[in-house]
C-alpha cells in the first residue's frame, strides 16, 4: 500500500512540475520574442513563477497529509487484526510481532539478488498477519493444554485458508495474500498445498524460517521452549526438506544477542532471564 501511494504521489507531482515548466518556457519565449523590452511581461513571469511555486507547495502538502492518513489507517487496521487473534490464542500473544521482527532481521542479511525484489514493509506486514486465520479456529483447540489429535491438527491447518478468505476482502492486502497463504509450505512438497521449491514465494519461505524459530524458542502450553543452540540444530535438521537451506544459513548468521533482544521486545523469556531466575533461586535457598 505504501509503495502504491508513493508511486502515485511521485507521478502526480512530476506531472504537475513538468506542466509548470512547459508553461513558463512558453510564456518566456512568447514574451521575449514578441515584446523584448516589455517590463510588464517580466513582472508577469515573476508573478506566475511565484503563484506556480506556491501551488506546487499546496499540492505537495495535501498529498503528504493524504499519504500519512491512509498509511496510519492501514497500520491501525493491521494492528487491530493482529490484536483480535491474540485475544483468542494465548500463544499468539507476542508471536506475530516476534515473527515480524525475525523476518526483518533475515531481510537485513539477505543477498542483493533477493533484497532488491522484496519490499521490506510488505514482508513485515505479511509476517504480522501470517496467523490471522486463527480467528476462525475454535478457541479450545488453540489453547489446548495437551498435544493435538489428528482432527484438531486438521483444524489448525485450515488457518491459512481462513486467513486468505479474511484478507482477500481487503484490496490493500492483495500483494501479500499469497505469502501468508503459503507460509506453511515445505521445500519437499509436503506442505499444506503441496507446493515445492520455486513454486513457493520467497517471502513465504522467509516467514517459514522465522515462524519455526519463534515456535521452538517460545513456551507452548504443552511444551517448553528450546534454547537458541537447540533451535539452530532443529532448523538445520529440517533445512532442505522443510525450510529453504540458504535462508536457514542466512538466519543462523544473525547474532544471538540480537535475537535475545527481539524475544524480550515480544515479551518472551530469554535464556539469560532463565539463568538469572536459577541464580536467584539458588541464592534464596542458601539464605
């Protein structure tokens, strides 16, 4: 959305400026050829330049306010949708933002061949909304305290389809819709829609890596989180079968300290916090 608004804004301003330039050039040529000593003509040119410049300023001001109004509304809508999911799913609280932050970290380390074809803001937005379909998954399944059975897992799998149905109602999400829809695809073709390799959008592959890391490094209702080292081993273990191997290695290069900060930002416990808790407990027992 931001890209489209920028595009139209630049085209409009460019068109206006070109129109004014040609108008001034025509006026200059006409006045100087027909009445070269007419000072009134020169004063008129100065007045036209002033009025024209002021008019361009007003247009830019209006377009700028319109752009920020649309962008603010769009961001509020995304935040609202994510908030609804978090109200229904205890686990999702903080997860969407965590995945979005991890996706941004991956993007910042991408080689230029991929980075140049991906709009960062669109990718982050898709990451924020990747679990939006969970709005339609029964709450008792989302918050079940024991492992899911086959039927319940099938219900969970439908969240990508539900998400597509929800977002396709909004034209502004057309671009990111397939990235969200296919974020559970596997490289080997055993994902929800059986897409594989190049059939899967690169943006979906990036979200998949971030989503997997977030899932295994945060506490679940029925499962404790893995350490950073364990999570990296898990990612590498499914690299080339479930996840894109090149993207996994790019993610591995992200500093552990940065990932810790992203976890704290999302409200998750980190390995460092866990160590402090253990030390505090030991000190308490000693006294």
